[in-house]
C-alpha cells in the first residue's frame, strides 16, 4: 500500500502540473484576448481568445494518436515524463510572448503555436495517467485510485483560479490585466521540473512490464484499436463527452460568463470559480470510493441525470446576481460532475486490454474533448450572442449529458473485475 501511495502521489502531482499549465489559458482568456488580438469590441476579443483556446484541442487527437501508440509500445512512464516537459515549456514561453501592440499579427500566430504545442502534449496526459493508475491499483479499489486523475486535475484548476484571484486582489484588476497575468505562466518552468523529477523516478506498471516480458505488446496498437476494439472505443468516446463539456464549462466559460453576463467583478468571478472547483476536487475521491462499492454505472447515470435536470436551474440561480447563489449553482453542477468522474475513469480503463489500453483511451478521450470540449467556451458564448438568452449554454451541457446517459445505459458493469488482458 505504501508503494501504491507513492505511485498515486507521483502520478497525481505530475497530472496537477500538466493541467495547471493547460488550464491557465482558459482562466485568463478574457485578458489574453485583449493583448493578442486587434479587436476594439471586447466580445470579439473574447471570442477570438476562446477560438485559440479551442485550437489547442484540435491538436489533442494527433497527440493522442502519437503518445497513445508510443505508450502501448515503449511504456506509460516514459510518455508521461515527455508530455509534462512539453506542456510546461510551451506554457512558460506563453508567459514571455510580446503582445499584438508590439508584434502585430505575429504575436497572435506565436500564441496559437504555443497553444498547439500544449494541445499536442496534453493528448497523452489523461489517458496515460488513467492507464498508469488503473494498472497499479487492485481491482476492488480501481475506482478510488483512478478517480484521483480528475481530482488532481480539478485541484490544478483550483490552484490556477486561486492564484489568479490572489494576484488580482494583490495587484488590482488594472495591473493584473496589464502584466500580472504573465506570472502564473512563468511558474510553469519550476513546476514542470518538479513533475518531471517525480515521474522519472517511477517504474512502469506491472501490467505493461508483464506484457513486455511475454512479448504480447502490439507493434501497431492504434490499428488494432480501430480494427479490433471498436465497441470499447465508441463506449469510451461516449463516456468522455459529458466530462469534456462539463469540465470546460465550469473551468473556462463560467468565470467569463459571471463577468460578462452576470455583472460580477473579475475578483468575484475568480473567487466563485475557485470555490466551486474546490468542491468538485474534494467530492471526486468520495465518489470514486463509492463506485468500488455500488458499481460504475449507477454513479455515471446519476451524474448525467443530474446535469440534464439541474443545468438550466443552476444558470437561473447564478442570474440572481449574488455571490452565494453563484457558488451554490457551481456546487450543484459540481456534485453531478463529481459523481460521474468518480466512476468513469475506471470504467474507461476496464474497457480495453493492456496492449491497447493507453492508445484506445487516448483516441476516445481526445476525439471527444477536441470536438466537444474544446469548443465549449466559444460555443457557449456564441449561443448567448446569437439567441440573446443568457441561459442558453445549459442546452449544450444537457445535450452532452443525454448522449452520455444513453451510452452508459448500454454499457456493461465492470467494477471489481480483472482488467482485460
């Protein structure tokens, strides 16, 4: 058990660093838009910034294909060390980039380039970390161990949002918008080195090492996934859909929604978001533990049903305009997402055999995130702009939750069973 805790800490810390880096852009998208786009209209600057946010997700399927194949051929540990190095380096460079007023459209292109590098690297992170923990965890505790991937991810979002909140409170909104926004990006370098050190000290998983010794690894894992594991691939994609839309709605869209539509100050919006994401980070391990007791499907179905029923009322509650109502709305949505996340990582890992597990999850994860999660902030803002209805983004969340709900209904229960070989 001591060794398992070491594996969990090292994998989780690295995952924390990865998503702290990747999520910063989303938290600061409103400010970044004003620096890197020539747009007198703040709404157009925000939409342009969200479009670049989505551009990072376009690269995630390519990163998933590359790193997923690599992870199933040479090992999970080496790939996880590589992706954290790439992401942290790109994030650090982003904090140094001159703005549009200095380089013109070249600054915009450099911003897009660094975001594409981030997206490519992130394509190997979540699937790799989930496969790594699933293959180390005992069957009766797999839900608990794998759910920490999401918990550490939300902790990273909390840290990013909280840091932005503290800097805004300390420097003031004007200084934060002028130059203070660069500070969190520059922290990526030392954090990345810490994550890299921890990951390089881990041994690869027993499952993968057994496959390597027995010669049962696959020379073309991506081809095998597509030709021999289509059903698991489709189920996994359906599972990830609501995760992608739900995560990026709360982490990226809501902070700017509270400012632009609900008239909160940036300081208030960052505080609300931080508290909501913290609640999710705390709840996910509890839900993961529960999924080992009652099964994956009941929690995943409950999470989807909650988002279908409560997304619209939660946005109406936010519209009351006070901070307490906004935090309560975030927590309501957060409970639903935590219930789903607590069970879903183990459920995805339990779909695939060892020889294609990393690649299979990476393809499904990144396709869903690229096509649905990456456009969430932009599409949500677009819905409001075109319909004039400030609650219209709830439709998108509800639609994603319904598709995943129907997918989970058709899936088999896998809790407590050995991983497929």
